[in-house]
């Protein structure tokens, strides 16, 4: 397996993985990340944030997971949008 920073080229596959995960559990509802305006452009969003990053996990060049972090205060970071197939 390979863990690497997300790149712009990964945007469609990551958005699809997240939406499919939410649909599987009936969570494709307003108020969830399913409708997050940044979902189709996560690489861009995380690259613009200070002290934040988003990663993808690949197995034989297939996306199997993703997740990131961003600060919520000077001393605390939040794990964000963690999804694994």
C-alpha cells in the first residue's frame, strides 16, 4: 500500500469514494459532507489551508482510503473526512 498527499488529479476518485460510502449507509443527506461544496475539489481546498493536509491510500494503484487534518485552534487539529473501503 502507498500513502501519499492528495493531488488535484485525485479529486474525482476521492469525491466518488466519499459519496459511495455515505450512500451505502444512507447518509447522503443535506448537512453531511455529501453536499459539502469543497468535496469535488478537496486537493485545492487542503492545499490552501495552513497546517492542513489530505492524504490518499492506494493498493496497487487503486484508491482504498482517504483522510486529512486541519487545525481547529492553535494547539488542536481535527481528523477530517476519513473514509476507507
